[in-house]
């Protein structure tokens, strides 16, 4: 039983970057824009966040830098996609490919560098046997991600601004006719999504590993993209999906440690195969996706035409 | 203030000018990048863009890189035209390398007398089948379960790379290789013929043939017409009775097979054995090539030449200027960005408004 506590803790840790990124992407997609650049933004934020933390010794600076660079990259994407009306799929891919190269150059001097691992824990609660080590000895960002999913759920379904955002995603023409600045709202959503992906990337290199290795995000940006339809674009379901995938990742490590006679490479395939399986299961019913998906997802909106 | 005004007709001239403009913008970004790291921009650009072209060796090395890039991007151009976003060419390439490698290791007894043209042809076919199989998984899941082909093909890239790593650490490993994770070197009879004195191999001929065939398909054959209509106007295509499922399967199998051949050519050409990393991301760079080449089979020939130049230029600036090798990836990304931004001018024009 006590062996289970570190497993739960590790699953939460592994699920957090997925959750942060998927929540950001969810807000993007609620506004009607799909950003395939998540992998690139996460990578650059991971490299830059790690570099800043090594330089300053402060993880807070690292996280802030990651969020800012993520938002900057999303801003470039927004300019191309929302203002110039360029192809969203192609621009997102460009952002991801660009991010792979940029992060490798930023991170190069920091390969092999080390930073202080986080030792923060929730006061009092972390002392409880079993529950403490499992749930209450995490980096604050883990709870930040949890709180974010609740906040976004309230924002989307309980506030006027959330309603406007959803309206822009469902029908930009109607939102425009009502006088809402569709393009600026989409820009704001994209900047927020970029910052979230940035935090997710910084979490990878500052807390989860903690170090910089080239291409260390290893497809988590893409898995996060698959989590939004999995969660039918609901923040609280993103939470479940992210922890589920975190659990799968940790299970593969754990099976290796237990000496299960399966090669490590085959075990490492599990999260990717699970993503495909999830995609197949949720996409099987076309109507279900169509009902839940923001109606204008992927479409260009030009207020002048 | 500058503003964008829609054009009545898409500009044909801009469609040609835009890639050149993008290339110029990329070079301009390169100047700033070299300045930022304290290198002379003129020297940097000369090393990156000119030096590879100043020797026969440079040209032949570019040809070595053009082969996989062109093979992958011709298939991708067809896919993207039909609005099928297969972005897993890298995985299909890796699987082609695996199947071709398995075939060769099966029939190469190490005696030095095996192989020959028939065996090489069969090994290339094995590569094509491997790549096509990997792409068929994507097509099947999309066709049968409507699973998004972007994410599925991408996930399969990671699976293919892990599978390759598993095999070269296991059954494919050279028993006399001191435990290094790589297969033994293939016999001469299993290697693609090369241009004497260089590493330029038969793959480039196959790639050019593929581009030529794709051009014929699109411009002369009805199947290519159906494919283009399906991409541009799905509803019209359906009304005309053009099957979107056939386009999906045809494009995926075709592009998968081409990427598989690219993988086979890599291990039977410049590498000469199966190693854990058979490609420095050719499959991903091919996405950029396809767009820069206007999704046109002849355009991608030029685009893959430019992209190959970036690879060689990146290698040179690593050895000459001490720049990180990842500079190639940055240049590739900037090129695609600039192109996408410049392409806006095809359908719109700039107007000055006070």
C-alpha cells in the first residue's frame, strides 16, 4: 500500500505538463483557433526556462520566462493566422518545427547542467501518512494546474467573458455583428494558450526531469492536443485525461523498475499507442465530436469581408 | 498605415515571387541571427549559402540530402493537395528503413558475394511496403474511425523510432559489434550504386522519377484531377462522384511507400547499415519542402534543393563557425513562416491608407 503513494505522486507530476498545455489549447480552441505549435512552444519554454533558472537560481524566473516566450511564439502565430489569415495547420506545424531547432540552440550550453530539485510541500497536510506523500508533497505548479482547471471551468461557463469567448468560437460572424472584437479576443486566447504551453514546458525541465535534454518534451505537446477532444473541450475532463496519461507514463517506468520482461522501448510506446487508442475511441462517433467541437474551429475569420 | 485588401483574382505572379521573397526574408533573419551570436553575417551567409555550392563535393552532398527530402515531399505534396495532413513521413521513412534493413540482413550472409540488382530492387520494395504499411494504419484509422490523421501519423513517428531502437538493440544488432546498437555493415552487393568518387546514390534518380510521375499524375491523369478537386472543393468532388476514401487511401499509401523508399535508400546508401538514427528529421523537413514547393511536383524539386542546402550549410557553419547544428532547424522554420506570411499576398494586396 505504501508503495502506491510515490506512484500516485509521480502520476500527478507527469500529468501536470499535459494538463497545463491542454488547458491552454482548450482556450485556444474554444475561441475557434487550433494551434499545432504546442510542441514547439513547450520545447522553447523548457530550454529557456531551464537556462534562466541556471543563471538566476530561481525557478520562478524560469517559469515566468517560459510563459513569456510561449506567449511571444503564440503572438507570432496569432499575427499570421488571425490577422493575415494564413493556414492554421501549416503555421502550427511551422511553429513546432521552428521550436525544435530554436530550443536545441538555446539549450545547447546547458546540457548536463543541474538545478536544485523542488522540496516544497503543503504545510501540515503533507505530514499525513500515505495521503501526504501521495498528494501534498508537490511543486506549487501542480496545484496551480489543478486550480487553473477549476478556474477555467468557472470562467467558461459562469462568466460573461467566458460566454463571449465561446460565442467567438461557435460563430465569429455573430459575435462580430454584436460588436465584439473577434480578432483581438482570439489573440488574447492564443496568448493565454501560449503562456500555458510555456508553463508546461518549463515544468518539464524545472520540476519533472529536472534538466535539459534535446527534444525532451517527446510528443507531450501533441498528446495535449489529443486531450482536448478527449475531454470534449471541458476543463475538468482535461484534468482527468491528463492524470490518466500521466498514470500511463509512470506505469511504464514502474514496470521497467519492477523488471517486467518487456524491452524499455516497447514500454515507452504505451503513451503514444494510448493516444491513438483514445483518438479512435472518441472519434468513432462523429456526431458526438461535432456537437462538442467549437463550430468555427480552424476557419479563418475576416471582419472586412 | 498598410492594410491588406482582397484581390479579385489570386495573383499568379505572386505565387512565383512569394517563395523567393520568403527565401530573402530567411536570409535577412539569418543576418540578424549571426549578428546576435557575434559572428560576421557576411561570412556566416557565405558559409551557409555559398560554400556548399562551390565544390563538386558540396553539390554531390546536396544531392545525397535531396534524395530523401524529395521522395518524402512528393508524396506529402499529393496528400496536402487532397487535404490529407499526413505529417508522419518521418515514421514511414523509419519503417521503410526497418523493413529494408530486415530484408537485407536476412539475405546478406556476409560472404561478400551476395546481393546484386535484383536483391537491391527487392530491398527497395521491402522499404516501400514498410512505409506504405505504416501509412495504411493512419488511413485505416481515419477511414474506419475518423481518427485525426495529423495526430495519429505523428504518434506513429514516435512508435516507429522506438521500434527501430528496440530492433537495433536486439535482433538486428551486430553480434561482433562490441555491443554497439547497430547492425553489421551491409555487403557491397546490397548497397545502391553511387556516382564514382562521391556518396551520391541511385536514390536521387528514384526521387526525380517520383516527382516526374507525380507531375504526370496531376497534370495528365484523371486520378490526379479527382484528387485536386477533392482537396479544393470537397462538396463538388462528392457531387461528381469522386470517392474521398479512394483519395485518402491512394495518397496515404503512395506517400508512405515513397517515404519508405527514402528510408531504404538511406540505409543502403550513405549509412550502409541499420543504426538507431536513420534520419535527421527528413520526414519533418519534407513538410516544409512540400509547402515551399507550392505542393507542385516540380516545385518540390527546387524546394528540396534549398532545404538540402540548409542541411549542408548548417553542418558547415557548425565546423567552420562553431554554430550549433540546430541552426538548420531554425532556418527551416523561419523559411516556412516567411513563406506562409508571403503567401498572404497571393490572395490579397498591400495598400497604403492614411
